């Protein structure tokens, strides 16, 4: 059996190959995997002392932290699958999922049932709450980097891992409205950091993580927010959902990895987060066509028919249960730095042939955005300027992709300026 270093090297080659192929075939795909494998690192000189930096909590995006599992299953989907384990092992990101049978075992372990319960006989936990390691690298071999570049840049600035910069990973399979225990822990973490450093805390979210932060802030009193929260830095927030979520539920998304799309779709349909991220009426006109097929054009008004036609009626009820939060989109009640990429080709309509939804789209119609989230959704934070007294700073990064906000040196420098009080809108 190959050792871990050999497996990591082989997987690196696979990921680089997939990334290059995707970038060549689809302009909405960026070379984010190359940044994952070879992340850029900022300057190495720390210009500020540890006690001068404001404490910071980072909330990752969708699939942006590790999950671990322990098994004692009544049945397995294949005789090669593990039925019982005496220890927790990494479920995401697990190298075994790239194997032909491994993907079936992985899906059966990570899937959720109704009410977002785990698969029978599976215990899942989120490792490293309050620490940064599970958001910096998604696998224990430190192959798949995610927020490592951002964290390391902050460390080079004067931050200290697990002290002045900490992370709040969560079970990203489950939408915010089902995360009461997580938000209790997040509140405790913020108050703990405030007490330890005698300073109010910055919150920083990437992608879907911003929606968790916004949901959390909605539940707190203004008095609490005024005392404990210094500001909120949002990076690539899908305030009005994302068109891509419809394609994910219809025909699957393999995250740019070498995974069977129809198989991975099984898992993606078990979550409550994917239906939660459907495009909202705040971001899009009522007659905009998100999904086009030879027999029907699906708009916001057609979501129920969409779910019926793709054979996923449970998704309609999941969306019904969660849609009010993004529909209302309450202001955060704290100073916000809303940063996102613009002027990058971003899907706004997926066109399928008669094999919908079993095949991938035959054409994608693009608009503006950050290649993952459309500008219509990203820019909704601007509406809060008239809804709260705290300042709202809208920061558009031209020609920057969704992951550039956590990798690009200009974006990282801007985050540093915000945290150290050097940010200027001019």
C-alpha cells in the first residue's frame, strides 16, 4: 500500500490536471486548485506586536473545514466499506473518496437524513473549533489548503494562531437555522477573546460563512454587538444566493475534483445548505431564467416545479423552511466591510438538453460577478447603508475571482489595513 506522501503526490497531479482542464473548457472555473496546492504567501516581516492587533474570528465557507466521523453502522453499501471504527477519522477531505468504491462509502457516511440527522450508525463531529488548522488545510496531510494563505499572512502581520486569530468551523451540511449549538459556542468564543485581549472582536467570513455570521448577529442584542464586535469583514458573500446552487442540485458539482457527478449529487441533495442558497427575488427580477431546458424555462416563481422535475421534492420543503432569512436579509447592526470580486464571467443561466437533469448543461450564459456568485447577489450589502447607523463599506475588487479574496495579495493587504485601522475609501 502506498504511503501518505506518495498518495499526496499522485493526488496533487490529479488536482492540477483537473484544474487546468476545467479552466480551459469553462471560463467560469478559475485555477483555484493551483492556489490551493501552491498558495501565495505574504511578506514575512511582522510590523505589529501581538498585543496591538485586534482579535479576529474566521468563519469559513461551504465545505471549508474538516469533518470527522466515527462508525458503528448496521449496514454498508459495499463490502469494502468500513462498518465500524474505534476512532474518529477525517471524513472531509478524505483521499479515499477518489477511489472507485471509496466515493460510495464516503457518500453513505457523510449524507444526512431528514431533520439533518447523520446516516445511521455514523457520528460526525467538527474538529478544531477555536483553532485554525481545520480551515487552513482540509486534509491532515496538508495537501488541500484553503485559508492557510490568509492565516499565514495575518501571522506575518503580528497575529498568533489560536490566540489573536481563531476559527469557528461548523457542520457545513446544515443550514444556519439548525445550528443553535454552534452559535452558542461562537458567542462564547467571542466573549472569551474579548476578555482575554480587552478588545472587541472582528468577524471575518468567506462565501457562505458570511450568511452564518449574519444569522448569528441577527440573534444578538444591539447592546451585545456594540460591546463585543469591532466589525465584520465579508469576503464574497452570496447575500442573495447563487445561481450555481440550482445547477448543483440539478446535475451535481464535483468541486473541480475527479468525482462522479451523479454520485456526488446524491450527497449534495441531502444537505440543507444547498437549497438555502437558491437565488432570491431580492437579487433577481421575477422573469429571469436560471435553468433553461427544451421543455421549460425555470424562474424564481418555478422553484416548486424545478424540484419536482429533478426528482427532489424534499428540496422544495427545505427551501421553504429556510428562505425567509435571505428574503428578509436583515442588516448586521455592526460596521461592515463588504468585499467582493467583480467583472469576472459568472453563470447566470444554465442551458440543458433533453437529458436534463441527468447530464451537465450544454451551455452557460454568463453575467458579471466573481465567477461563483453574481454581482446582483454580492452587492446587496449596499442596501444596508440606509438601514443601520453603523457604516457599510462596499469594496469591489475588479477582475478578482471568488477565491482571490483569500489568496490575492491586494485583497490580503486590504484586510490587513482594515484590521489595523489603516483602511481608507480613497
